[in-house]
């Protein structure tokens, strides 16, 4: 790993209306637009869906690192993140996130050990740790 601090640069460009193009050095451009809830087209990534995607991606990559350190193998992981955007106190912000993780592991692996590792991954996820809203992990381990 590189020494801290790490810096990540993203640029956004657009006209007064229409899609937003997101770029970062060395990466393909990504197009976004407001979600349906904010009168957008609903067929593009939005800042809201990108935030939830970042949480899902970070959780998965953190579990890889945690499992590798524990010397445990897994077959697949399906993650769904639901972010709740609300307007308490007259300000809109994400009030909570639910991460639903469905992990498939080989037979003979202790389910409780994996649940502990899933919780460790949730706590170790940099994106999760950076979010203000409440976070809840719903984990399922499938053996076989």
C-alpha cells in the first residue's frame, strides 16, 4: 500500500442542462444525471446511486482483504445497498444505509466465523466509515 495521505481526483463537466461527464486520470469517462426523484431521466448513474455503488464496491473489496488475511476462501458475494435520502430538519441528506450481503462459501466452513468477518469488513470499509447516516449490515452465509 502507498503511504498516506491518498488523494483521488474526479472532474465533472456539463452545460446548464443535460448529462454530467465524470472523469478521473486513467479511467474511462462516466455519464451521470439526476435520478427520477429529482426529475432526472432515471436511466443514468446519479450521485445518489454512485454513493451507494461506492459503498457496495468498498465493502466487497474490504471483504477480499479481510478474507485473504484470515486465509479463508469464498465463492461469490452478492451485495445490495439501499440508501435512504430524507429531509429531517429541513436539510436533505442520507439518513441510513442497509448493506445486504449474500456470501457463498465452500462446505466445511464455520458460518459464525464468516459472519464475524463480514462484520469486520463492514467496520473496515473506508466508504462506510466516512458516511454519517446509520449503517446496518444484513449478512447471509450460504455453505456448499
